[in-house]
């Protein structure tokens, strides 16, 4: 049927814009079709003038500079964003809350007028009681995220959880996870010459350096599996 295909082509365009590289397998699984169908869809997009670039054996991307116009959210999608806003507003990292609030404001700006009223109604009818007093324990998450994606070293002062002693060290940030209301940074510690974990709320000072390191081949799920097998973590 033509209508489902048109909807799928639009969805594939959005998917291609959301990542630098998307594989045919990812697209096939997301849209519930065969890889052969995806190949035909890619050819249809190319025939329509969309600059789809193929990296042999790796996947597809959109040509540099090609952008879709702002998308229209469904009411259910807008509701999901409003709900996420309530969760994130109670996060203990101030930088995450600030950046998400700015992003959600931009998202709300493209909602249709009737959806804006509904979004406002829903926002006033959802409560999230974790960290209800809006306690802030860190302001480093956004800086750390940028350091991870740019492979920039970080110098920090850190207070150890167990001994309460303070140390200075330079680390190579690799990944983040959230547990029990705390953000944990996984990094290669140049002082210990090993992977170490740092709670953001225990960092006293943090400076992202103008020093770039060679990106690590790091698999977060494999790291967690190894930690579980050892039966402990390596928090500093």
C-alpha cells in the first residue's frame, strides 16, 4: 500500500537525520520490513533528490548540510516529552536541568496551538516526588558529556567516598551512568593507570582541558558485565 510506504519514507528520513550513520538492518528492524525493502526505499529517496550517501559495508547517511524542516509531533509524542521534563527537572545535576529546559522550550515552540494548551494542561497534572526539594549536588554533567564526545581530558579535584581524602588527577572520560540519584563517570585515570569511576557529586572542581586523547575502544555493556563478574566497582 502506498500510504504506509510514504509514512515509512518520511520516518526513514528522520532516522537518517538523527544519526551520522544508520545501517539497513537498523532501518529494517525499526520499520518492520525486510532489508530488501529498505534498499528499494533508499533508491526511492535518491530518485526524489534526497542526497543519501552510502558507506560500503557500514550504512547510510544524509549529505552534509541537508536538513529536514521542523517535524510536527503527535500528541502522544508531545506528552512523552512533557513527562520526561518532569523527571529531568528533579535531577540533581543543574547543568542537565538547565539544558533540557532550554531544549524543551524550543520543542514547545513548534507545537501547534491546540497542542500547546494540552501540553500545558498535562504539565500541571503530572508530579514526580523524587528529589522534591530540588536539591542540586553537581553542575558538571553537560561539561563531562562534551568532553566524552570530543575526547578531551579532564583535570579534577575529587573527594573519595570511603576515606573523604582529596586528590587531584587527570582523566580521560569514557561513559556515564545514573544510579540512586547519582551520576557516575567512567574514565581512564592517568594517576591509577586503570578504569575508575567518579561520582559527580564528589567532584570538588572540574576543568575540561585543551588536550585531546586518542578515542578508546570502549564498550559500556561489556564493562558492566566485567564489573558484575568481579563483584565490585572501581569507584575512586
